């Protein structure tokens, strides 16, 4: 039976979850997503199924899919990310090439229709262990531009000893305190997040809709998340925790994820991030978590990588971003 192509439909989320989950194990980024999780993610961005997705079918079996996350912006830059995969047993037959060719064309159209003169970037990413995806990206002359890593800390091990001499944490407890996340302050926290990330590579302001999903959606744990507030009770930093119980059997342990952490630029170097993380790690241990994990830009300008290492995090998985610059 020949392969047929059509956009994803609302009834296809279970098939998409099965496809992504199976491929994630082979491709070095094992995770277990559910149909409801994907539906929420697509709705929050939002993804127009008819115009932003393409799926490859062999009869009633989904064997490949690609979808575009277009992130409109009126500051700094405009981005469109392409995500997708091909069933591991069906690779090498041109399915991925057909999907990516369509995605690059569709993403280019979306970016050119943005209506502004900001820089425009079409991006894809891959685990560094996924050689087939990397070869495909390079065949389409996409350029590797940034490396990222998932780090993890073994919570079953003692907290790392602090180095001799003054540390950011010991200097920093004056002027701020760590408090539990308050969903009633979500909009204030979103404003702080957007300000804190303005000097981060590839970051544009997070929309209210996506922020709600991040803080209250699938996997979110506001009860394991925190604000740093100054003496006037203004938010100056934040830490969002996610917990994905379905991943535990794949990963062989219970993981808590620091999904997003940020500090206002004027407060950096004063121990805010250190205190947020140590507070969260203590909570994770209390709740029986075995590992804490987070993702980091290997070239983060704030020195975050070094901070995470000092708090017991070490390398786990590596990823690479490829991009094409789109001209107006």
C-alpha cells in the first residue's frame, strides 16, 4: 500500500503520541507523551492542524508526522520551529525528506507573512544521538547554530559540599526571600520571565496563553514551584517545576524537571537562582524524587551551566539546533 499524506486531525492525537513515544526511545530523548498532553500543547501555541501539520500514513498506521510551532513576535526576532519524526522502521524511504521539505516551505510562508522587518528564523532540533535526523538537516543545508544539554542531579546523593570562601548563596540572602508559587500572581511572573530572558539567545516574550499552560497545564507542579521576591514583595525571579510520571518507567527513576528558571538582570550574581534551586531540590527530595533535571543552553550568557554544576547537576543528554535564515 503506498504512503499517503494528509494533515493531522483532532482524532489523531493518540496515533501521534504512539509515534513520538516510540521514536523518542530510539533517538536518545526517551519520553512518554499522552494524547491529551499533545492536544493541550497544540491548542496553546496554537497549531492549526489543517495548515501547520502533515502526516504520513500507511493504511491506518501513522508512520511519520511534522508540525510547525510559529511564534509571532513584534520584538527582537520571529521564529518558527519544526518538530516531527518518522517511525524508526520506516526511515530511509524518503518519508522524512518529504515531510521536512513541506515543513520548510510552510514555515517560510508563515515567517514571511509576519508583516514586520524583524529577523526571521526557521529552526529544527535533534538529539545529538539521532544521526539520521542530523544527516537530513544537513542535506537541506540547514546550519547547526546552538547546542543544548539536559543536565540531571542524583537526589539520592548528598548535597555537594560548598567551596571555601564567599559564594553567591552566602552573599545573597539579604534583600530577597523564596516563597511558594502563587497562581494569582501569574501575570506578574510572566512579565518578570519575559524581562529576565530578553538577553537569552532565541527568546521572545511568552504569550499569556502559553504561560498558563506552562504553569497550570499538563505536568505542571505549582506546589513545587517558587518565586524569589524582594523586600517590597515584588517578584525578581522564578522557578517552574514539571513532573511527568509517565516517563518514570522509561527513565528508570522518578524525575522532577526544573522547566523554567530566571532572574531579573539587576539581581543576578546575588544568589537568587541558587536559593531557588536549592529550595526546589529540597522539596523534590522530600517528595521522594530520585533525580532533578533541567535543560540548559550550553552558551548561556548568565553562567547558568557553571551554577548548575556547582549544585550537583551533570551532563545527561545533548541536543543541537539547526536553522535557516528567512529573508522578508
